[in-house]
């Protein structure tokens, strides 16, 4: 009994001491901020205070700047693992420092120039000969320098003053313009009752990321998993901070208010910064390679820098998936690669072809999936044939061939990946033709000129006569004219060509059936990339392969109906319609009204639960057949009972209608939207994956929060998102979306959550 009691006490102490992961098991890391504590860093505070870092196995020390410390120096020296930097990180990269950007807290820089309204200085052109307070380190404000240069004003045309970081100098006339943050100094001017002008670089064509979370390339390569956990926990903290501004401000006042700022000032800062935090799709923290290149051009112009390095490897978002077991050297190699140029066939439907200068097809889908898994940027380069692609590879006009059959003879100089598709080939022949004995055929066998199928056939049937033709349609026409005994190509290509052109008199024959493998190919200089592609291909699951294949499988068409039968049926229908016309006129309005009542929600006019369930069943069946992604958003109105209790049920009904109208303004015609019951709604998104569903849900959440209110109080909604899995029915899909909605409710409401099991599947 005493032993049992001791064990129970020990377990109780263990439980109390370890609410999450034990403190002594957490990895300690430092984040060097770029300025003093304020709302500018609220996401990191909330990630720490809400336990997001602890959940990620990290104990994070947040260090505010002091004594001229630069975050870049702290991180590159290893004194801090992470830093928050300005857009000048680009300049550090161009100078050869191996920095890696993890996310941008602000999509637009809050940095601008502030002037007094009565000074007459309201645009960059008015600053010639004026006094400007900016930091000595002009590279920190290159967007301001570039903005002035756009108006023909160089640094020599203005008087640069040492900043005092006080707007009082501007108010008292000791300077004409002050470099400021839109979130801080304008508020101080308002408090003092002084009118002002804001001259913002983004208004003149210089949009810049700001407050970029970064680390060193060495840490990103060697501790990829830890860096990923820190980045994701930080983003989680930021999303929480921006969704809970008042709570975040209270946290700053209690623990991080070294500048002794007022609650009002912090709230103003928070609202101003929230306007800069999201991209056009409502996403937080995103980075874009083209945007970085545009920003780098600003630094090249404003700073006259001679680059020692490029921007490849700058973005952590372009590192390979954490699930791939890559060595630090392999991760470093991936980061060092420029966007990979892939030679791609232009006329081989449905495997590879170009439509409106965009690559399409089964091979392209495989490439997109594999390169996304590796995190590699890439672009396609059109090539007319496999031989042309080989020449382009040798001439360094592309780096990789996407989808090619290895050459049969030995001595091939190319390096090949493992196969990613095995393609069956068959022959198209005239009805009644027999090609089972190839040596007796009077006419040659046709193959596409662009490819090496003749080598494959002649290896098995050396007695064959083979003729290369320009296109599948030419080959089929030659078979019908008797100029070819058969035309051989992939089953997918032939089935699509015959169906789309409605050719008759042809059939597919398996007498010469075979198959070949499509692989990636490169010269020896890209051999390390081939090895990485092999790793990604080995990690490609059968479910994903089946999904890609299903998208391009041809749809089996039913045979047409005899025209005479159709004509007679139509005549009979017309006669019956005339006879029944009068009766139909009398009852049609009632029937339409009854049908509408059967499928529409009486209050909001959108689909009711019964009709919505039918739409979901149909969409699931279509998605299973086609492989096209299907995503479901399940949401409801937060605290709706309180709305009814406080304002009455009539007001509650008005809220329901307002929410519906807002959602209808933001979804597509092909999306299905209905009321599941009470304050619960479903949005069904066809041809949309989990990421697209999450983006739309966030857009709807923000729109409702901004546009719907009752009695002066804002209305919010919580959202759960799930994507259909292969072989899953409607009920499990709805259940998983409902579970994600429950998570959104339990984690604070007015938020979007995706199905956690789905997230694990997407990453694996």
C-alpha cells in the first residue's frame, strides 16, 4: 500500500512538473531583435507566452537591440541562432554572407519619411536641398534613397542629419523630414496635434519586405528540422498576435515594455502593422523570389554594390521537405542551385505539350510534384524532340530533360534517374487488320519523329520497317489510307487522339504491345541533382502516383444513339408537349416553388442540408473518378446564441443573411454553398486542394469580421478545412472538417484550422 502511494505521489509530481515538454529537455535558442520591445515583435512574444515555442521543443530568449548590436553580426557569429532584419539582408547576401530568410513579418515596409503638413513638402520631388534625419548607414534605408533617385535627387542633393529618434525635432523645425515608421511617429504627431505628410516608398514603386526572420545558411542546412520548428512556431505566434491584438498589447505592457509605451500607442501600432502583415491572398509571412530580385535591384541602384553572390539559396521556403533524409551537404547543394531549366516536349498529348505557352500533361504533373517535394524552383524550356533536348542539354541551354527514355545502345553520356512513369504502348490499326506476324506486313509501322520508339520496336522486332511521322493525327490518317500497317504510340495518346477526332474504322491492337520508362536525364555536372531526384521519387507514394495518372486517363465515351430513333423520339416529345402545354402552364409555377423549397434554405436562399448533401455526394464521386482535388470548408458563427439572447431572433436571422451575402461575394460560381443547420455552413470547393481551401477560408473569415456586425458589435466565424482523401466517402470528409472546426473553436475562435491528420498526410 505504501509503495503504491509513493508511486502515485511520484506520478503526480511528474505530472505537475511537466505540463508540456520538460524544461530541461527544451533546446535553448536566441532571437536577436532589430529594435527595442514593442508591438513590432508581438508574434514572437505570443509564441513564447502561449507555449508555441515550448510545443516545438524550444526555449527561446528574445533579445532587444542595444549598444549598436546588429542582428546580422549576432547570427553569423553564432551568438544568436535567429535574427529579425530589415530588407538590407539582401545586401548582406549580395556581399556574400550566407543568410537564409525564413519569413517576412510585414509584406510592406513601415519605413517612410515624415514631414510637417505646413512645410509644403508632400512628395519626394519637394525634398531637394532639404534636411533629412536618417541613419548613417544609408543601406538600411535604400528604398528611401531609391525613391529620391527616381525624382532625380541624389544623396548629395539633400542634407543628411544624424537622427535623434524624436519627432520633436521635426515639430520645432530643426529638420525638414524624419525617417519614421508608419506605426509609431504619425501617432506621436497626432498626440501633439500637429498635421503631417507621409512620403512612403511603396507609393512610388518600391515595395519592400520588412522585419525578415532569418538564420545562417549553416544552421539551415545542419539543423533543418529545428529551424523549421522555430519558423512555424513563430508564424503561429504572429497569427495569434494579429488575431488577438488587445491580449497581445496586455502581454507587452506586462512583460516587454522597456520603452514604457502607453496602451493607446501600442494599440495604434498594432492596427497599423496588421495592415502590412498579409499578402494579397491573405497569407502571413510569405516570401517570393521575384519580389526579392526586385528589391535587390533597389539596392544595386541605391548602394552601387558590386555583387559577390546571387540570391539563390536565400529563401528557406525553397528548401527540401523535412521528411526527406538529406545530408547538410545535399541541402546546401539544393540552396545553391539556380532555378532548374527543364527541356520539355511540346507536342505529345496527354504526356507533355504546350498550351498558350504553358506546359501541361502527365509528365508535367510529376515534375511539379517532385520539384515541390525538393523545394526547387524550375522553368520549362520547349524542345521539339528527344534528340533536340539532348542537343540543348549538351549546349547548356537546359539543365535537365524531363521525361525521356534511356538510349538502348551503351555509351550514352547522360545520367538517368530512376523511372517515374512506365508507359504502355499499343498500335492503332484499321478494323479487321492483322499485325500479329510483323514480318509479313506490307506497309511500315509508323512512330512519332520526336521520340525513340523505333529503337524500342526494332530491338524486339528487327524485321520491322519503321517510318517516322510528324504527329499522331498524321500517323492515324496514314493508317486509314493504307500507307501504314499500324501506328504505334502510348495508349494514353492514341485513346485521346481517336476520341477527340471522332475517327472511325480504327481499333487498338496489342500485338506489338510493349512499354517504356520515362526518366530524368542530365550530364555529369548535374549528377548530384539526379541523385536527389531519385530520393524524391523513392518518397513518392502510390496514392499520389495514382492521383496524377487518374487526372489524365481518358474518359470512356458511350456510343452514339441511332439518329432515326432520336428523330422519332423528338417528334413524339413535341406532340406530347403541345398536348400537355396548357396543363403545364397551370401547374409549373407551383412545381417550381415546391422544387425550390426542397433544395433551398428558407431563410437565406442558399442550399439546404438535403440538397447540399446530394451535391457533396456527387462531387466526391466525380473527384474519385477524375483525381481532381476536392476540399470542404465547415464554419459556424461564433457565440451565435449570445447574439440571439441579446438582440433577439430577428436580429440573429439578419446576421445569418449578412454572413451568407458576404460569403457569396467571395466564392466562385462552381463552388457549392449551403446551410448545414442553425448557424453552421459548408462550402464545397471543386478542383481546390487543402492550401487553396485554407486561403479561401482565411479570406472569408477576414471578410466576415470586417463587414458583418450587429448593434455595433463585430461578428466572427470559425472555420475547419479538410481535403478529400482517395477512397474516402462524404461522411468522413465532413467529419474531418467538423473536427478542424472544433479545433478552431477550442483554440480561441475567429480562426481557420485545417484537419490535423490531413496536415500530416500532406507533409508525408
